[in-house]
């Protein structure tokens, strides 16, 4: 038998006691309660449902910088931007903003000039023809007048001739009279023809002159100047890309840039609008400066959705008006818009991970001292991280975020008068509409958190 000194026995007993105390504390329920990673307290306060989406700033009011507005009249339907000042350039009224490619309109100018020369040549030819024809007609009238005079003298001299000769002279005189009258009538007709021909050719000349004037005016406006002072912001094309050097400018859309009023800005975004309505408050933050928060209000929601590329979902354009001006804001800046779609006053709410579902019945694992209860609950609205509990818990109750090891042995404690079934599936709150998504809850095993999201078009 080994002899151990008394003082060593005392030391060994103290070590064993200390280890036992530490183990008891570590594995005790109280120690588990201090693990904040698996236990959450029921909170009480104002519960907000927020839909977040990306948007883009633009000015509510702006002046368009446009190319020639009468390109269609000049039969110039499309051209390209050859030069354009950098976006963000501050210009004064009359400063050059862009130059358009003149190659196409130069060809049109040559075509119209040639058509005008041809029309003027036709006008000159018509004038010469008219002069010649009318001169010939006047000479013919003079000749007929002299012939008539001869026939009249012959008629007077035949007064004492035989009846047959006398009759022949009268016939000749009558024929000369009729030819003279016909020549005068023909002259009037030829004069009218000359006037009509001159009017026709003259109209063509005037038409070509007007067209040349329009082409010259359009060509002069191919140097695009700022209609007012401001900051140049490029406009977007149909495919969403901004116009720049080489972009097309058409007769139907001659705008190349805008000069925005930076005093009134709005954020435009395309999202799933099932919970969005005009008048809702918005908190706007800039992607370039997330620390800056700006208040805003939803002012318009599109009635017709737009199909997103490579997706089945449709998005709706939402306009958000900023409540205050800010000198740092610029059109085209991207924003993060948090729209407050619902608010529940004095609500009890917990993390989404704290709520599980058994079939169709939502429940929580409630810790009370050393015991854990599987408690049925009635849920309400949810946001991205938390969910409202209408019945089944109280403020500061401790809820497990992960199921306990003995979860299969726990019996569910139901709410008074409640029956497990479809009626206890989480439902939208009173102010939600039929467009609201179902409240996400995890199954009996833990699952990542989820919340009603938004379809955002980038």
C-alpha cells in the first residue's frame, strides 16, 4: 500500500471538486442559456416590413438636347453622333454639345441641288417654248388679218361680175373671216397653255428650292448646341445603353443628351410590386456612399409589367421622389431603395430561424429555466430577417434557434381553442393584399432564413 501525505490528499480533493464544478456549470441549462448563438429573446416594438431594391437616379425635370427636328422633311432619317462632350460636362447656353455625321446629308444636299438645277432648266425651256409659240401664233393672226383684207377688196370689186364669180368671191371672204377668228381663238388657248406649263414647272422649281432650304437648315443644325445652361447627361437607347460617339440619331428620336434640374431628383427602379403602392415612405442610400440616407416617397407604380430578359418574372417601374435636394446627387447614380410596405405597432417578433413548422402548424421551442417546450404559435407579417408572433409567446421569452436533441420526444403545446391544420399556416397581416408572399418558416430541422423578396432588374 502506497502512503500519500495528508496535504497531497487535500490538494487532490480540491482539484477534483473544481473540475466537477466546472463540468456542472458547463453542462447546466443556465450555461446553455448564455449561448446567444442558439437562443433568441422575443422582442416587442414597431415591426417594419421593408422591400429593398436597386434603382437609378434621374432628374424629375430636364431639358432635352436634340438634333434637327425636321430631319424627316429633309428625307434624312438616320445619322450617327461623330463627337460628343463627356458626360457630366457643365455647359452654358449655346455651347456645342455634339456634332452629327454629315456624310449622309451631304449626299442628300447634292441630290436636291441637282434636282433644282434640272427644274430650273425645265422652267427656262418652258419660257422659251412659250415665247416661240405665242410669237408664231401672233404672226399667224397678222397673216390671217391681211388675207381677210384682200378677200374683202376682192368682194367689193366683184360687185359687177357674173353671179358665179360673185358667189365664189363671197365664199373666199367667208373662209378668210373664219380662219382669222380661229387664229385669234388659238392664240388665247396657246396663251393659257403657256401659263399652265409655266405654273407647273415653276411649282417644281419652288418645291426643290424649299427642299434645298430645309436640307441646308438641317445641315446647319448638325452642330448641336445647349438650349440652356446645365450638366450634360447622356440618354439611354432602346437597349438600355447610353448614347455616345457612334450611336444612331433618328428622325423620330433626335435626343442625344439632357440637361437635368438637379434640384428635384427621383429614383427609378423595376421591382416586384406586389407590396408597393404610391405614398409609401422610402429610405434611399447611394451605392457610392452607403452611409448617406435620404428620405423619399413612392409617387407612381406602373400598371403594366415588363418582361425581364432570360426570366419568367415581370417587373414594374416604380418612381420614388426624393424629399430633399442634395448637391452630391447626379443622374445615373445607382441607389438602394428600402420601401416601408407595412408597419405593425407594438408587435412581438422573433428571428425567422426561431419558427419551425410541423405539417401546417407553426411552432417554436421555448426554453423556460431548465425545460424546453414545443409551443404552437400564430404568425403574422415577416420581413427579410424576422417574423411577427401574434399568439403563443410573450416579451423576453427565450426561443431556441436550433431544435433540441430530444425534439422527437416533445409534445406540442397548442394554443387555446386552436387546432393543427391549414388555419394555422402563417398568413399575411391585415394590411397585406393577396399579392403578399407566404411567410417563410423553417421545417422541423433548421434551414437558412428567407423572407419575401423583390424581383429587381439590374
